């Protein structure tokens, strides 16, 4: 997604030190590998072990040194410095889902009936899941999550319906939750282009994975290890993320650390939107360090 725009914005050179902080399906990682020589270093980070396995399979003959790191990108600085990488030249954060995540059986999609998890990595016994949120938090807290992270106008109605439903039976699957949400909103809202549960699922996913604070931490860590002249590119998919990135880049600019490459985010081309309608909400921002 936004592949050529990312490559143009980052301007990777053959001896660059490139970090793909969200390996996902390894599409960007493969492109970076093709640009690097034996003197380059390519680093991939992902919380999902399966993503790193895919990356290793996709890059069997890359010229550059390849370093794959399991973990959350919020700890990017610790991940790198723990492996004696103290400075990098390019960092990419792609905050979209890969097709692999949507079919991983962790409850990201309301189109199939799956356990209500929404975790990026394999959940452990102590891992917070979407099932925990909808079955244990009180109505006000659920509503606050749906409104703040999903920007859902009917958050109160949805939260009330969730609490009412769980009194009869614990909510366990994506289809159960999607049905509850659909029946909680007005009839006219159910027939829009987007599924009425879209924003609720987005909100729960963000809450489960603490995505917004993770993004802030990841950006801060990346800026600290970025070499002078280095670049950070971020692809966001909803307005909350985009505001965080915009404000962070602006704060760096105020501090004289660098500047955004463009004032407005870069949108997908018309050609890409025809080929991939999922890209319609994607926005790319690029920062250049002084």
C-alpha cells in the first residue's frame, strides 16, 4: 500500500540502515531489500512471530544483512540498541492490517466467526483481549473506549446493548459482537457502505493493543535513533493516528530537529484505489531529520 510513495519519500540508498517497524506481509521489506547492497542493513520488527517467519521466507537471498526482531515497535529504541544498532537512516511504520492478520483467527474481522481476541501476537494467560473488555468492563468504560478510539457516535447505545447481552450470555465471538452492535444502532445506520460494527471493532483493537500510546512511544524512539538526514515514514488509516503523527512531526519541527516532507499527508493514487479499495483511508506522512 502506497508502495511507490513510501519508496519516493524515504529515498533509501544502497548502504542505508532501514527499519520496517511493522513487517506484516513483508511487502515493503522485500522492496527495501532490493534497494540495499551488501553494505546495507535491513531490520524488521513485528509482534507476530508468523510475520517474521514470512519475512525470512520472502528474503532468502537478500544482499543486505537481515535482522528480524520479535516485539512491539513501541520499544524500537531498546530493540535496536540491545543489538548494538545505535543509529538508523530510514524507518517505516505501516499501521494497516495485512491480509494475514485478517485471516489469523484472532477476531479482527466481523465477516467471519472467530474468538474475540484482537491481539497481534499469540495471547498468553495474562493478555488482555477484546472478550475481556466487553464482558468485564462497566458500561461507561466500554462506551468511552468505543467513542474515544472508534469515534463512534452511537457508543453509548452500543455499550448499553453489550452489557444487556452479556447478562444473558458471555460474548465470545466476533459474529456475536457484530450482531449486538448492528441491532444497537438506528436502522438507517445499518445500511451504510461500512458495516455498523466497523468503528467498534477498531476501538476494541486499539484498546487491546494499546496502539495509540505504542505509536507515540515508537515515534519518539525512532526519532532518537534516526541519523541526521534520516527519514521516518508513517502510513495511518484513521484520523486519530494521523493526528498523533502530524502533531509529533510538528513538535520535532518546533524543536529544530527536522521537518515534515509535505504539509499535507500523501494519499493513494487513483490507480491504487481501483486495484485496492482498502487503501482509501490510507495517509502517508514523511519526516526528515536535520
